[in-house]
C-alpha cells in the first residue's frame, strides 16, 4: 500500500506532480483560455463583490491560507485576513453578511475550523470550503466549496494536501481576479501557462532527493533550526519549520527573513543551521542581505535558490537549486526540498515519520 516507499510520507511527497495536476484538471486549460471551477461558479459574483475575505484554518492548511492571502490580494485586490481558527472563534470577531469566509482543511474534521465556520455562519457570512476528504464534516457545513484532489493523505505530516490546497487557491485567486478585471489578461495567460508547467517542475525538485539526503546527514543532530523566507516564500519557511518539528522533534522556527534582525538573530552561532529560501523574485536582493547577516554570525546556510543563481551559492554552505517559475507559484516548488529535508532528518534520527508522537492525523478536539 506504500507503493514501494518506506513511508507514506515519502510516497505522498513523490505523488505531488500527480496530485497538483489532479487538483487543476478540468479547471484550467491554459491554451484554450479555460478557467473554471464548478464550486465557485454560482458564487463568482459574490466573491467579486466581497469587501473582505477571511481565511480560517489550522497548521499546514493555515500556511496554505497565508499563500492565498498574497495571491488574492495581488490578483483580485480584495483585503484578506488569515486567521488561526482557534483564535478567530474565541475573540468575538467582526463578521458581516458581506464577508466571505474560506475554510481550508485537509481532513475536513478539524474541530477548531469547524467551530469557526459555525460562528461565521451564524453571523451571516458566506462560507466556502476547501477540503480534501469528500463528504467530511467541514465540506458538509459550508455553502459551497472546491475539493483538492490530492487523494488520501495518510502520513500525519501534511505534504501533498498543502500543494493541492495552494493549487486550488491559486485558481480561485485567478478566477476572482479575472472576474473583477484586476488581473490583466496577458498576465493571467502567462500564469496559466506557467501553472501548467508546475507538475513537471515539481518532478525536477523531487530529483534532488539524494542531494538533500546528504544535507540531512550533515545536520541531523542539530538541536535548533531557523527557516527564513520573504514574500511568497515566507509561508513556506513556516511550513518547512513545522514539518521538521513534527516529525524529527528538532526545535525549528520559521521567520520572515527581515524580522530576523528584530530578535532571532541573537540565536545565530556556528551551531545554527539556517534554511533560507532565496529564489529569484522581487525580494531576492533583500534576502541576499539577510544571508550575509547570517554568515557574519557564523550561522550555517542551507539555501534554496533558483537554477543558475551564482550570488547566493557563493555565500551558502549548501545550495539546493530548483527550477525557475513565477514568484506567485514558487511555494509549490520551494516547499518540496523542505519536505524532503525534514523527512530524511527524521528517518536518520529513527523517528516514526508517519505517526509522530503526540499527534493525530485529524485534530477533532478543541
Ligand atoms: O485536516 P486539517 O487540514 O484541518 O488539519 C490542520 C492541521 O491539524 C494539520 O495541517 C497539521 O498541522 C499537520 N499535522 C501538519 O503537517
């Protein structure tokens, strides 16, 4: 059932070219201009007129929500708030009938997310769900929704569900942006063409497995890790750190790279591996300075860069080269090496990768 893989998590990481493709199949055909999601069709006008979109989720799904915040604000120019479901529901949030709430959940059974939905519903908001499990409680509690087609995710650490969520959210952001006229036709075209190339590029990222194993062997005994990223790669830094914590029990923190100087920089010494996502995008030059700051304090730099980059590699201890893509789609690629890194470190430390201690696949308690 693990299809020849040692763990479900590894199998699921390697399934991503397929699960991303399945999550866009029928919803987008780049060269025919086809961009449509049945779940959203009836609600397109409502989305286009929304004054605000609130995203509620937990854990990895919350990270996908952060990526969506950047995408929706960028393409559709609608203000987005991303909330931990557990915080949202207990703080008397301001919700009106004009709001759209997007709930993201792989399992569709997360108690906090479900409760946040019920609260938003009671205030008259429209609830849109993004779930992976068909017929799950959250899928049933929402007014409308779109499924991620990742297939069953067994490993407790979420991998293919995350990239499927980001894929679906990208399509939604494009659909709303198109409807509102805030996403230029040529830019939309380019994005669609680029999105279609993502599964093949994920495949290329997966080929880095052996190289990542070498890096894992080098740092498997570290007691702390820092993950840094900016812009679209900031949620990826959080996700990379969460993956490592969950399955290897190494303390890890994800930070927006520029925030490092406001505190976490004090942690950096020669013992500290710092994973920096430094792909070629609008914040690249800034990230270069952040890497210099880490180097100056003797931190060990493991950098995820765009193929062909020469600046960061001259400063890093280890370099992981991933294919080029639009910065809007980069999380779908940059998260892959981080998933593999945490997986290999956990295996080398003898951890139970698929069922880490203290964790369950779906958190059905508050
Ligand atoms: O099923 P959900 O997406 O609602 O689950 C949310 C979180 O519990 C989940 O993402 C958790 O953080 C994972 N174990 C992360 O790998």
